[in-house]
C-alpha cells in the first residue's frame, strides 16, 4: 500500500476509534488509546486514558480505585494495577454517574464493593449500562454529605458539597497522603460541563467548588477528572473562575442582553486567560435557562 493510502486508512481507523467513545466534553484533549500509569505517592497511582482519570490507592487490605473509565477499559486498568501490586481490587469509588467514570465497573467481580454519593447511585440506576443483570455493578454503599472508609494510613474521606457538574459529585480524600480526587467537579482548567439532566447546576457550581476548597483541609494535591494533578490551591482558583463566569452572565442578564448577545461579548478576567473557554455558549445558555426558572 502506498504511504499516503496507508496513512488514510490509519486516520480513518483512528477516527472510528474516537467516535466509538462518548464524545469528550468541550475542551477536552483527545484521549490516549492506551492507558498510562503515573506514580503520585508510593501507594497512590493515576491511570490515564480511556475516559476520566482513575486513581489506584494500594491499602493494607487491597486496592481502592476511583472511577473506572469508559466501558471495555477494565483490563487496561487491571494491567496497570498489576504492574505495581499483586493485591486484589476490593473497592470502587465512582465520583459521579458518567459513563467515562463508571463504564468499566462491570469488569470487576460483583464482590468488589462499589461506593458513591446517593444521588449518583440514583443517576446510575437510570443508565442502560446498569439495568437488568448489570444492576449488580451499581453502588453497594452510598452516603449523603460525608463518609469515611477505612482508618489509619488507609483512611479515605468522601465529601459531597452540592450540585455542580452533576448532583452527585464526590470529592475523595486520601487523608494520610494529603491528596484528593475531585472528579469532573474540576475536570480541567476550563469551562465545566454542566449536566443539567443529572442535576448539574451552573448557578450552584461556584459555591459547590468554594465549599470543597474551604472545607477540605490537609490536602496538597488534587487529581482532576480529565487533566493533570494540580496543587490543591487550584481548586480555590477554579471556584473563582466559576464565580466570575456566573457573575459575567448575571451582569449581562441584568443589562437586558439576550443569551446570544452575552455569548458574543463574553469576557473573563485576565487571570483566567489560560483557561479553555470552549463551553461558553453551552454554559451561558444553561445558566440563562436556570435563572429564568
Ligand atoms: Zn463527567
């Protein structure tokens, strides 16, 4: 095959591969097609690729994983875990309902305990991926506002601070390691996806992130839903970003501008110039609708 033709075939195959996945939220970089693992602490790893970032926390009794990526990524998650430990996976924590964070729950044995915020369980129950026989992969244990799992070096604190990306976003804190996984409440430095069908709220978003930044103490680093690991201070900055976004939208509404006029003239403070703003249209539209209710 001529080189140009081969390249065309490879590109077509790549395009199909990407299309088969759930469309990435606005502003999300193309995901690698092979999982990668990064060591954050001696017993905490971040597995990237195939949807949301997965954390693997190796405790004294087994491996706790936070988020299970898209469907059909379970083996890759497991292979990466096996490259660092022989311990069994005992627990899955789903930060929220989306299929790029819960998609490979079904890869793991039903004996693995699945944990999520109670609204997230209710949202998952509405998904075809968890109906019928697959209901066994739904959360076994839920919490409302706060819950602690395990103790000592293994302690994990789970928090829920209100609506944001969905109405069931957990912040997962590995206490002894001073690291949190925040899921898609902070997916990346950019406009968030506001999933109103699963209870997400652009109006509540800034306060929810602010509460997380203020309430959670003793954390140095945050694993984001889809991007890098940042210093915990990035969460407070992200709350400010969402507040500025809401303020700009509200100011426009007060000035009598339509949603389209607001989108066309949308401007954020300079300090957020590096943030990805690809969700302006979507989020202004959603905030307008929410404030009109
Ligand atoms: Zn999500």
